[in-house]
C-alpha cells in the first residue's frame, strides 16, 4: 500500500527526458560496463567465499573415500 503523501508522485511514474534537454546534457546515462565496475568490488559478506571453499575442501577430505551406495527401493 502506498502512503497517501507520495501517491501522486508514484502515479506520475519515472520521468522521461529527451536526449537534448538540460538534464540529459548535465547527467548523461552511464553505460552498463562502467556501472558494473562501480559495483563489482562490493563484498557484502567478507570472507564468505573463503569459508565456503575451506568447508568444501574439508568435506571432500572427509567423504571422498566413501563409495556411492544407491538407496534401496521398496516394492
């Protein structure tokens, strides 16, 4: 549910600018490769990938010698 205070703003939708108006000239659109470079160094969970890798290695070390035993089927 939209707050009544912002309902009119929401209903107007996203503003659309022509390519040659003042706003578009001052604030040109950023290409996707540059946007990707801005957000790529962000690591929300520091050390998460390293912890997953160490857990995977310990799992493989502990269970790599077990043979695969198929589950028994019930009639």
